C-alpha cells in the first residue's frame, strides 16, 4: 500500500524494541502462544491492549474499502520480533480500526490496557516510543484512504459538511463520496438502496445505514466514545474540549485524578478550526489548530483522561454533592468537581437568510474542508480579526479574489501586514447582503462606508463567504 507517511517515518511508526526494553515489558505482560491465521484484534472489536511480537510474525491489515464491494483486507505492515501493535484507539479504549492477524505461529506478549497506561505514564523512554508510534499510525491509517465507513453526500449539503467535519476533526478515517462528482456514486446509491434525496448517508461497519444522522448517532454507531460507567463518580468533569478544557484535563489527570471531558463536537473547540496559530506559547514556528488539539488530546489520554464527543450537557445541579450534570440524551454524570470550559460562539453576520445558507456557501471556518468546496471559485472573506487574516492566507490563491475587511486599524502590526498582503481589495467597513440560488450562495453585495453613510456599492458573484 502506497503511504507517504510510512515511507518517510517508518522507523518512528514501527520502532524495534531493544532487548532491555523487552525485558522491562516482560515483567508487565502475559506470554501467549499464537497459531497461523489467528486474529488477535479485529476491526470494531474492543481493544485488548498491545501485543509485542516475541517470535513469529503478525500482520496489520486495513479493512476493505466501503466504496468497493469486491475489496478485501490489505496489508499495512508486517510485524516481526521486536515490533508491537496498537494505535490511539488502544489508549482511548475505543474499537480497533485495523485487523491484527498472525501470519507465522509464534509467541506474543500481551500488555493489557491498564498496564499500558502505567507504562506510558511512568517509563519515559517507552512512553515516548509508544505515544509517537500510536499517533503516527492513526495518521497513517487516515492517509491510507481505507475505511469500512462510507459517507455519501453533496458539496451543496450543509449536513454533509457537518458530518465531514465531525469525522475529520475526530480523526476517524472514512471514505467520502460526492454523489454529484464521483463516477462511482450512482452505483453506490443503487447498491445501498439510497435515493439522492436521502443524503447525507453514513454507512457504518457491518453495513448499518444512517440517513442524515446526528453527530451523536454517528459517534454511537462507530464507537467513538469509550463505554461510560453510569454509577461512577469522577473527580473532575470538564464541559468543553477546547484548549482550556484539554489543558485542565492534562493537569488534573497527570495528578492521578479521574477525569471525564464532555464535548458537543470535537476536541480543539473553535481553535481547532484555525489554519495556523502563531501566538500560542511553545510553538515559535506556529501550529495548526488541528495539530494543537491532537497533541493536547493525546497528552490527556496518556494520563488516563476520557473524552466523550457528541455529548450535550444541558443542566448543572449543584444543590447536592457530588455534583451532577444532565445530558441531552437523558443520562446524568456525577463528579466531585465540575469545570465549565464551554468556549466562545462565533459572532454571526446580520443577514436575513443566513441560517439557510450556513454550510452551503457561508462558513465560519476556513479549513481544508471548506477550501475544497470553493476551489477555482471566487469567495469573500468578511471580518477584521485574526481569523479573517488567517483565512485569506490559508485559502489557495485561485480562490481568494474578492476580499472585504472591516476596521483593520486596531489590528496588531503583524496581523495587518499578513492580511493586507493576502487581500486583493481593502475596505474599511462593509455592509453585507447575500444573494442565493436555490442550493447555495450565488452573489454577495456590500456597501462601503468610512464612518459616514455609504459611499459606494459593490457586487461580487461568489461561491463562498468566510466570516
């Protein structure tokens, strides 16, 4: 399987354990005799832990692609003595993404989940080796393009974009099919007995079909969250998995506290959608919001914190202790302490038909998902803050051809220079009005003012607006 990440970072994705490291692991694991063809871990099965190959060989197999009916399991990597299995789902306690099968009979050392967590918390050398390998392997599985999960949707569907973003930001591999542009779309619609008006549709492992599902339905179907213990009392319950919530989870769990994070969408919060963060402590060359969220989550999981996505906290009860939080699905969670880090909401444009166009031409983030929807088209970036500057820099040059700015004089100099260099036009203020076609944004009109009544009007045919 062609995989650029594997070719470039093979030694870090699949490092060989030294004899001294194997000796340390031997004391914390259980030896198991294997036979050829035996499946140690299957796709969708709960993780058993990490298998260290002592003798024989073991295959890591990518699942059949959901978009190809005749496809089979494909070899990702052949593990030989000194290699080990596992990726981030092993640490998180969620279903496996690959099949692990014995090729040559031999012996493996099973390190269960509890022992694995002790190792990554207390053995600095093995911790670095395991954590880096787990993170890179998840990235490699995503890059491989193989997944048993299929999303059938349309670029003109706001719910399709929502599901794409939900799966992408939660680092869940999936196969994306646009029914209007992909050649295989019609055959897939017929194969799964789906009508075009049913989209978006998610086909989970085992062929379970979800029509325009909620994020919670998708999370439950794919097992994105480790099963909760309903009678458990946590030490700390954190509402929100943005940078503040993740930081609190790292600090609390590293002190041995039992921490649960509840997040409505995906780790990283609003910061997770940023194409580049230049002013975050510890990253002098900058870092993307997705990378920052991924690193923070990995660190929290390392110390035993648990994350539950697509969970909505709706009520807080502080009249008794332990405190409790009610969730939208009717469940309740108890904790000795509760930290609310619910983050910020975007300030929306004052446009009469805004709700109908959100996700169908008007976007409040400029990630690669939104950029793909507008490739080769004209777009407008509205705003005068850091996000507007980042969007103008991030979007490909063929896309950004018509840009509106508001009140830039208060910006820091570095931000002004970056934003002005990226823009084609500069406005000191703009009054926006969107014109829509039947399915998406078709044109945007604005009037320009400089502290007095409008001095001019402009029109721009566009396919996307970023605010």
